[in-house]
C-alpha cells in the first residue's frame, strides 16, 4: 500500500483514498504515515526524543456506533479514585465488540447528561479506547442524574473529594480490597516488575 507522491496535493488525494478503502483491507489501520523520501533530507531534519521530524501521521476519523447504556458502575483504582464505567449493550465498532466505556469522572457524567437506558454515540479514540461522545436519545428525561457515591462500592469506607478544584472522588481507606488488587496488578504489570502469571484472577485469589 506504499505510494510515492510528487506533490502535496497527491499526498492529500492518497490519504482520502486510503480512508475510503480502509474497511476493505485484511487488517486494521488507523491512518497513513507520510514520510520525506530523501535520506539526506531526513538526516538534516533530524528527530526529537520521541519521533522523527521527517515523518507525520495522518489519522483517519475514528469508528463510531450507537448503543444503549445498560448500567453504570463505579470502579476503584489503585490510588482510591472512583471512576464511573458505562456497561453497554454489546455493539460492533471498528473491528471489535464493545460492551463497556469509561466515563472518566462524575463531572463528565454530568456534562454528557448520561443515564441508564440512554442511547449513546460511542467512538474508539485512536481506534483503541471506547469513549462516549454524546447522548442521542434519552430513555426518560425525568430520570435523576447519577451522583458520586458517599461510600466506596468495594469496602464501604467514606468517599471524599480532597480538593474542590479537582474532579476526582476518592476512597480514603488504604486497606480497601479493590485498591490492594489494583496496586498488586500495577506492581506485576509489564511496565513495572513484569511478573508473568500474576494476572487478575491470581490477584483476586491472593
């Protein structure tokens, strides 16, 4: 699928053509990489610590789909931060079946006015992470808005918002079982100690 372009207009045309035929390819793609086709120019342009200055990624529009919110649960992270998660009616989007999407925080829940039973537009951000973009149909306009819990769903300890300037609500119990699970998973992860075999199920047993 490589093409040498003689002008910037040709590059734009190729990007549009690639976006149109992405679904016909036998593999997933999320964009096109445009490179300067001259080794000496590449050497002169150089690179930053993260990327070359002689190449740039053109990203396609993200895959989108509409589905229904079946439930909204609350996850407890390793630092005690509570994160609302939408459980979705499974929908096929961008090559995968999506059944859940993070709502990030309770300010985002209020901004979207999302509730159980609503039909929502979801998008795979970067063609990887499912995200709710907006509500397209309300189940019931009189439904009470979802508010942060006053107690941790895992250990029932009080939930606090340490700083009014921040959006995070936090379980203040350092011995919370969910926090312990998440801390151990983080410790064993590839980016930390890289302990093979210490996955979610083993951590729960421990």
